[in-house]
C-alpha cells in the first residue's frame, strides 16, 4: 500500500538510539512528563517521514507513550490523497490518527471520511487566550486541528547586495536595487501570488484580486519586469542549490529547506519573510478509526502549546498556536535560536498569505494555461505542482 516504514513506541519505552532519542528524553523531562499509570488501547498514526517524522517521534509520540501508557505505531505514507482514501475509506481504517495537508483535509472532510472535532475538546493555553483566539488563521476546521505551518519564502544571498539587503517582498521585482537572477516555482500557483504581493497587494486581497481579469493582468505584468531574470524550478532542492552556487541571488523555496541551508551558511543566506505564503498540516481522525477516544486524546496532547514548541525546537515548522511560539527557544543540538526561522513567529508573520487550495481548484485552469503560454509562448500541458518539503 502506501506504507514505507513502521515505527513502534511501546508504553514502557527504553531510551531510543541516536541524538533524537536523547533529545526526546530531555524534552520529556523539560515539560514535566511522567509515565502514565494506566494503559490505553494501541494507537496507529499515519504521518510523513524524514526529518519531520523524526521531530514528531521525539516531541510527540515518545512523550505521549510515556505519559499515557499508549503503545503507538506509526505508518509512514507519501501524502497521496488516493492512498489516504484507501487507508481510511474501508469499513475499518488501518490507522486511528492521520497527519494531512490542508488540501487533503478539506477533500476527506467533504467526502465524509473524517470525524468532526469540537474546539471544546482541545486544551486551552495556561493563563492564555481561548483556543479559538490562540490558533492562527487556518488552524481550526470542522474535521482537523492544524499543528504546524510551512511556507514558501524568499531566501537571498547577502553577499550579492553590497548597497543594502532586501527587507520587503517588493525587492523581488526591483532589479534596479537588487540585480540578479531569481528562482521561482515552475507553476502558476504561488508564483502569481508572490507577484501580486511583491507588487503591493495586501495578503487579504490577493485571491480576490487574482480572480479578476484586471488582477490577473497585474500579476503577469509584474512578472514581466523580471521575466528575463527568472530561473524556474521543478524540484524543491533546486532553488537553494542555485542560490549557493550563485546562479541566482533570490530564491523562492520551502521554509524547512531554507532553514537547513541557512544554518550552515549564516554569513551568506538571509530570509525574506515579508510576503511568505504559508500552508498547514493538521491532525484528523478517520470516521472508521478503531480507537477514536485515544485518537482525540493524542490530538489534544499533540496540539498543546508545550508540545508544539517541543517539535519546533527540532525542525523549522511554525507552531499554529500563538502561545506556543514564545516557548520554542533554541535547537537542543545545534544551539540555533529557532524563532528566527519559524514561519509563524510574530516578526515573520506580519505579511503572510494563507495558501488557498480550494481557490486554485475552482479558478486555476485558465491561470495555469495562461502561465504556461506566458513562459514559452507555446500552448502546452501544465505539469503538476512539485511536491512539498518532505511533507509539509
């Protein structure tokens, strides 16, 4: 099926091998977790792999198993909506909790495959705002609870601009002050949004503007300003490699990859958060899950501010609760202050646009075709959007 790897987190955990296992122990101690006195049914969680999955293991799965006595099994999948439907669409789902993209969440919820989640079932921040006030825009929906945000942001080469570095998204279109090649996604989605943001459209008006003929014209006229200086990428690893190789001076890339590139090249790589386009990953419960009670208990635990902060210490995905961000601090291994690289940190989130998958599903056909023609002058089939950053 879609499973690549299975990991188990039994109720009586021995210390895991490697640095992440040690990190998990330290994080568990730091947030006051103790082994639970009673055992619950086993819980199966479908999630992504890679560094993102490892951060969940250390910050969420192991601490939850230690606190509650729950034996957690993880099933790693590739994010395919069709495969997700196979996993949860039968009489009995093979998993109890799923980590899904915003677009998959909307589709599965519309198809009636997910349980409804009441806001009242989530934990409020200690001495903080209500749950509804604490979650950022796009964090709460009928069938899911967002945990992290990832984004498309602009990384730039500090050494390429000796007369001043870019601070606003408008720099993307300003070749006079910031000359050099730009790397942008080989797709209308996100590229047209970046063009409008750089041309001065506020985030709350981007999609209403892009939905009009005048607004679409504006996006393409904006891109015309830099058309001869754009390198279009198909693979998420390309823009940052081009930046390091000095093929471009600015690169629109995924925030997790930007973090991994920037921390090893602090003197060269800067990040332009103004005009970032963010998306979220969320926890959801299949309607045919075997352990719905345990699933909800896990989601409540995993979306508490302390747990969101614990994960963000390990990987540069932004917690979707305002109260979690101040708790993040430094990465426990490389000692980097993580807030600098979190999409949802207040200083980074001032001009952020929530990506609207539903809008593109409804309005994207004509824009995708126009974008392909604009690129080459030859009508052609538009390729699917490149996959995200190792999940979100």
